[in-house]
């Protein structure tokens, strides 16, 4: 059996019976202490580690597995395309992407949807005010062609509404 071993706190790659590199216990402990819903797995298509968050636990034990419903958090890859070693760099990237700092977490989906709907309503109201102002301006200065165009648009309806 041929194997490549790097530092003991990083990964071990075994070429016989390849199921991907193993994750060090120290990194797993560091990840669990930061957020117990996070798990790290090897993505054999991308050949990188992927950090995911368990949103619905279905595994029989306490450990998160492929049976859990998960969402993507981070692909352990540097900006130049090389694989990042599991350690402080990956943990800092996870902390930088933590959406709970912005006030949104996995349980706050309804609030996020409400905020987006409020923003969309404000934008639509602004468009309606601008259109009303344009009609008033055209009426004030007797712009018959503009008034005719506005009336035709109102009769047809506005797309995406």
C-alpha cells in the first residue's frame, strides 16, 4: 500500500482503496467547537474538501454523514485554484462567510425573505411614483404623444407584475 503523509495535523492520502484523504481529528474538533452543525467531507469530483452545514440531521449517531440534509458553506480552495490545507486558513474563511454575523442563520429564512420582499416593494413604489410624475409632467406641458403612449401602456399592463 502506497501512502503520502504530510504534517500530522493535515491530511493523509492513501492511494489503495481510495476514498479520499482523511481529516485530522484536531481540525474536526476545531470545527465542532466553532459550530457543531458544520462537517467537512472530501468531494471526489472537485478533488477538494468541502465544508457543509447540517440543517436536518438523519444520521443514526451524533456524527454528520451523507444521510444528513446539508448546505454548502465552503470549498477548501485558494484563489489560484490550489487546495487549501485544513487548518487556520480554512477556519478563517469559514468565519468570514458566517452569515449569522449579518443577522441571518438557518432559522432566519422567513425574515430574510420578508426583508427582500420589503426591498422589492419599495423599488416598485418608486417606479410607480416616477411614472406618475412623468404623466403629470406630460399633462402639464400638453405633450399629447407622451400622454397617448402612457395610456396605451396602462391599457396593456406592465410586464412582470
